[in-house]
């Protein structure tokens, strides 16, 4: 394994960990302070996530491409820009990083390290929402292939910040994030039993997004 | 129809659909969570709309110009940068996309696909507001003719985000959006009977905006 | 009067009018919707103002320099970049534009065109706040002399957005804005009798800001 | 002492003072207006701080590097880009500036100049939070060494804005800021007795961040 690959894998691990620490941590903080008003909590949660995404993508894009998301790594594989083995290593790092991010958030807020989420997120409407969210994310990324890291970072940050609100599911749009969020019984959690269908919906939406981006790209 | 034109029309359709999904979807989410505080709902609604506009204009501008708005397409026609036929096709795509965006938002939030809005938005003050909103939008776009897609995207996003608050009508400023919002009985809705006068006011304001932008442009 | 000067004066008039329409209009909207929570109203008011400032400075900077503020025009005069006559014309346009902006806001919200504000804003703490706000604004502008319009726009927007919160006076930092806000008895208003001392404090702070910026500038 | 060094020290003093005036001032304003909802107060506080950081770093980076933080100055010393003596002078200016910023905030809000904070911020979870916050900050800065001032400013602003929410401690991440905040008994305060452990945690996190940034940097 070359030094570059090592750095890439470390960047995917660390970036995903910090992303999850933000998603889960700001959800806890928002809910604790918002006095029962979930909109205020989600406002804090979405702004913090958007801010963190902008920074993390800006900083890690030159190292690993800043995927932090198996859907994005799969799309890179599909486009032939990355081999299967590296893609699998990326996904493993994303999964591990996401879990570690949840642990960090819990440690910072003095909560048990791993928890089983009781938050029900299921039903056709939620799945459509995840499909739309993932479709949009991969479409945006697919149409930004030639942009600078800063431009991609701003786009993804704005997209996810908006999608927290315009999708009924608050836009997970990321299987690694979805799995990790099953282990926190806080604002950002999802029941483990509901995670698989979220991932299926994400996969379908993402595939459609990749396909549309390819069709729309000027040749 | 060339492949470029096809892509342009698809971009207008898709971009307007995603814009409406954001406007309507984030309005529903904001109202559901805000516990009756309309300012918090509008804060979420305006921030999500601004974020989505930034992304959608950035991403689709190289393909179709990212109008998403018959007022903008008409101004392009008026400036001689686009033929009548393409302009009409753009407007048709915007209208269809806007309606589909409303359908998507309703599907994501488990609501009936099409609804008749009961929200009254009428009276001289509202019409002035729509006129001012559309004037400002076309002025900003008219004075940004030589800017990059990213600059235009940032300007329009900030403008509309602000105009949600500084106009009494929350700044529709877009006839396709106005018509589509008549078919959602949620936060972002407008009674169908009130839509025509909104469009008239938008047309007048936009025409004035185009005229002032032309007068102010350094030659 | 050359066409360029005419355009500059029109830009100062129009830009200041739209700025005031935003400041006053978003204050009215924020207060109406916020259900008595002034922090939520000010959040809306400050975000809308920051967004508008970014757009207006971006768009009008190539035409007039986008001062919209007698303090800025005076600093330009002081730096020898503008003659006295043009400076006076700028200030007149700013004052007239600010008043028209208030009229527009009132028309959009169905309120009497001109009102006498009853909002007391006086006392040493408020004056210090205005001095600090104006000091910071002119310092920021003074240290951005060689920056692009977009960079200045982003800096001023962020500065004023922050200053709405970190100063006790919500940062007027602009004599034309201060005078015009005396004629609205809404969220953004200030008692006419309190306006002169605000302006004095602004002048002192601004002068200090210009002086410090000059001392700090690399030669 | 050369004129350049004088300007650098003045910039560190002034920038840190304005940063603290923002942090403390917007905390006071947020708490006064938020009617007991701490999330709304923190939303105002975090947005104002992020806005101020963007402006202050943009403006002062060409003069002093815009550290405003002993952790950053120490990292610069450690990287060999700055001598020990200048680093100590920077830190002294940051400490003095931070205190003066607190005085300014109190003057603007008509409060006693110096106060002993009674706000308890202690315990392992808080220390982990400060460690994580400082780790992330130095990591972001370390990976941005070749970026423009504007890029660094945007990254740090977004990072700290997010970290206010995702860390349980609201992310002080700065020993000079921590010490100064012990002298305000308002929203942003920290009990003086709790400050030392915050600084220790910050130092450990920062050292780790510098080390990881170095390991991840493409050579």
C-alpha cells in the first residue's frame, strides 16, 4: 500500500468520523437547548452539518477525494476512476469512521458509547424521500466533476443543508451514515431495523442520479 | 432538436422540479416542526430555498442557463439571446417541472398528490411586494450578465433568501412557481384565484427591472 | 454630468433604497411572524440584511462603488479618490434612496407611508455600540481597498450580519440609514430625537476606523 | 521592532479584541432577546462568531497571519515559520486583545467592565469536547497551509460555527479566548477555576491536530 493510498484511507476514516461527530453531536446539542421546538433543533443540526461538510470536503478533497459516502465511492468505481479494491477499502474506512464519529459525539456529551436507536423512520414516504435525497446528491456531484474542491464543497454543503428540510427523512443519503446513526438513541438516530430500507432507497436514488448526470453532461 | 437543446430542456425541467420540491417540502417540514412559530418555519424555508438555488444554478447554468423562471427566459428572449421557440419550450418545461416538483414534495411527506391551496394572498400590498421582488430579481440578473455561474448563483440565492423576508408576499417572483404553488395546500401555497394577479405584478416588476438594469449597465 | 456619473448616482439611490426596503421590510416580517420572540425576529432581520448587502454590493460596485453610506463616501473623499461635489451628490442620493426604501417597505406591508418612530435608542452604551460598529465597518472596508467587489461584498455582509448581534444597538453604522429608520415605527425604527447622537457616534467611530486601517495597511 | 512587526502585533491585538467583542456581545444579545430559549441564543451567537471570524481572518491575514489564538501561533512556531520571540509577543497581544474585547462588549451592553463568571464548565466530557474542537481546528488550519486568506477564513468560520454545536463545550478551542471569557458573567462565560483544564485539553487536542495534519499532508 503506497503512502498516498494510506493517506487517502486515513482521510476517509477521519473525515467521516468528524462528519458523524457533527451530525450526531449538533443534534444532541440542538435538542437539549431547543426546549422542545424541533424546528430550532433541526436548524442548528442542518447549519452545523452544512458548515462541517464545507470544511471537510475542502480540506480532504486533495487527499482522498473526500467521498465520506459509499454511494460516492461506488459512483467513482462505476465511472472507472477507481479500482474495486480501493473502493472497498474506502467503504470500510467510511463505515469504521462513521461509527467512531458516533462514539466521539457520545463521549463529548457524556452518553453511553453505543446505543440502540428507538427512532422509527419507515414507510414509503420516507423511502421516497431518501431516494430523492440521494438522487439529488449524486446528480450534483456528477455534474460537478470538473469543479474545484471549494466549489464542490460549497455545492454539497448547500445541497445537504437544504435537503435536511425538503425531504421528509432529513436526508441521510449515505449508507455509512445511516448505519452509524442506528447506534445513537438521540436526535439523529434511526432504528436499526429501518436502516436497510433506507440504504436500498439510497442506492436506487443514487443510481438514477448518476445516470441522469451522465445524460445531462455536455460531451 | 439537437442534443444540446434536449439537455437544456431537461435541465430546465429537472432544475425547476427540484426547486419546487425544496420550496414546498421545506415549507411543510418547517411548519410541522416549528410548533406554531411561523418565523421559524420561514427561516427554515428561506434558508433551504437559498441553498437549493445556489446549488441548482451552479450545476445547471452550464447546461441551460438555469432560468427555472419564465421571467428570466422572457428577458433572455427580449435581449435577443434566445429565439422565441426555445423560450416557449423553456417555459413549458419550467411549468411542467414546477408541477412535478410539487408532486414529489407531496409524495415525500405522504400527502395527496395535488391539492387546491386555500391560502389567501391578495391585495395591493401583496401585489406591490411581488412587483418589487421581481424587479429586484431581474435587476440583479441583468447586472450579472458577465459573471460566472457561481457568482450568479450566489447572488440569486442571497437575493431570494432575503426577499422571502423583506417582501410581504415572501417573494414568489416566478410565474411557474406561482402556478405550481396553487396546487399545494401547505405552508408555501397560494389560492389559485390569487395566482393571476401575482403573475401580472411579477411581469410588471420584471419588465421594470430589465429596463433599469439596461440603463445602469456600463456600455 | 456624464453618463457614468448619472449611472453612479442612480446606483447609489437604488442600492440604498433596496437596502432600506430589506432592513425595514424584513424587520416587519420578522416581528409579525416571530410570536413575540425578538431573537427570532432579529435572526431573520440580520440574515436578510446580510444577504441583501452581499447582492447589492456585488451588483452595484462596478457602477458606483456601492457605498450606500455617507461614512463610506466621506472616507473615499478623505482618501482623495473622489471630489467633494460628487461626494455630496452621493450622500444626497443615499439619503433620498433610504427614505424611498422605507416608503417601499411600508407599501409592501400595507402601512402608512411615513411614520414617526417611538423606539428609544439612547444612552452611552448605545453610542459606544454605534461607535464600535462604525469603527469596525470602516476598518474592514479600509483594509479591503484592493479586493474584488465579491470579496468586499462578502466581508461587509458578514460584518454587518455579525454586528447586528454583537453591538447593543444592532449596528446602524450609517447616517443615511439612521435618518430613514426614524420614519418607520416598526422593528427597525429609532426615535428621531435619538438619531443625531447615533450619527455623531458613527462619525467618531468611522474616523477612528479609517485612521487605524491606514496605519495597519502594508505600504 | 520593524514597522511590519508592529503592524502584526497591532493586528493580533485588534483582531482578537473584535473577536471577543463578537463572541461575548452576541452571546449577551442572544440571551437577552431569546426569551429563555438557549438554542436560539446559541444560533445567534454561533452565526455572529462565524461571520466575524470570516471577516477578521480575511482582513488581517495579509498583515499578521490572523492567528488570534495561541494554539495557532504555537503551531507556526513549531513548524519553524516564526521565531520564539515573535510567537510570545503574538500570544501576549492575543491575551491583551481578548480582555479588551470583553471590556468593549460590556461597555456596549452597559455591564460592569470585568466580572467573575459563575458558569461551571468542567468534567471529562467537556474536556474531551475541547480536545476534539482544538484537534479539528488545528487539523483544518494545518491542511490549509497553501490556501488563500479567503479560503482559510471560510474554512475556519464554518468549522467554528459548526463546532459551537457539535461539541458539548460550544468549542472555545483557544486559550486566550478561554481566559478572557472567565471575566464575563454572561452567556459566553466560564468559571475561572475551570479555565486551566480547558486550556490543557485544548493543548493536547491541538498538538494531535498538528501531528495528524502533518502526516496527512501530501509531500
